[in-house]
């Protein structure tokens, strides 16, 4: 692709997006600029980086001895506490929404699916990084098993935890598009550094979407939903932090 032509097109796209955003009543200039910048960043990365390009991987000698547990570290919701008390023996991962064959899988059943391990770097929006080894099943494997309907465009991850650590707090959730959902490094991890995933890091199951920032890596997963749009879910921005001003696309 001709570089000058691409840059000209990108600027034109940004200008069009800004004009469109400026026409939305009640939207601040800062919010308009943020949306425009996020959209341009996402389109640029999708255009320049191959869909299957891998995040860097590391050796076991490079694993961080003090991988930080961030966000929720011990959910207080009663349904989660009941599962934890029984060492998650009664846990079921539900996969539903726009799928042909809804699934409800125990941890034992999840472990019968093909698994993979990867040692990757976790980049937090707060500025810190840590390296850890994750083992689990590729999200794509389960989506293929469930069979996505043609209208499915996003995958929403519903979680047990509420950052307020109260029974009735807003539960954490996240969403990714099908490109990231089908990426070969996107895992539902049940192990960390060769051991059962600890509670502070998201037991019994957490998302690893290695080409995005840490707040996209949802912990304490209870349900995965295929949707055409996430506008009707919680605040409508596609994630707990996105509803509070973070960018939906957090590519790195």
C-alpha cells in the first residue's frame, strides 16, 4: 500500500468521524475526540498488523516472581463464595447467546479439550508489567463447538466479581470482537505458572487476550455470551471500565 495514500485516507477518515461525532447532541468535545482516536487506533492496528500476529513470548526463567494481582482479588458475591467453598467442583461455564449449541461445561470437561500454555507479558493500564505462564483452552475451540450464528459480532465475558466487593455491586464484564476471540493466543486459562489458577488471579477461569491491556483480561468468568451488539448490556460501552470512560479497544 502506498504510504502517502494511506495517511491521506486515515486523516480523511478521522475528519469524517469528528464531524459525525460533533453532530451528536450531548457529547462533549473530549468524548468526541476520544472516540475518534480509539476508532482510528483500532482501524490502524487492524490494517497494519496481521490478524494472527502473535504477542511476544518468554522463557520460564523470565517469569515474574511477584506477578501482581490487580482489581478484584477475592469476590464477595454469594454465588462465587459457594463455588469456592467446594473448590469449584460445581462450577459450570455457560456459553450462550447467538450460538447454535449452548454449552454448560464443568472444569473437568473444559480440561478434556485441547489445551495450550504460553508465557506472555501482562501490560496494565496503570503502567506496570509482569510475565506469567498461562494454561487453558483456546476460546476459539469453544466457540466452534458452540457454533456462532452469522449475526454474532462480539463475545461478552460476564464475571462473578464486583469491584465494590459487595453482593449487589455492578459485576465486571468485558467484550472483544471475533478477531481477538479467534486469535491463537486468546485463552480461557485455568492454570498459572504450572499451578491451579489462584483466586487473586481469577479462579476458576480467566480470559487471556494477549494483544490487549490488562483490564480486558476478565477474571472469575461465569458466562460467555455471543452478541450482535453490546449496547444493551450494562452501560452499553462494552465493559465495566469502558462504561466509566476507558477505551473499548485496548490494543498494544
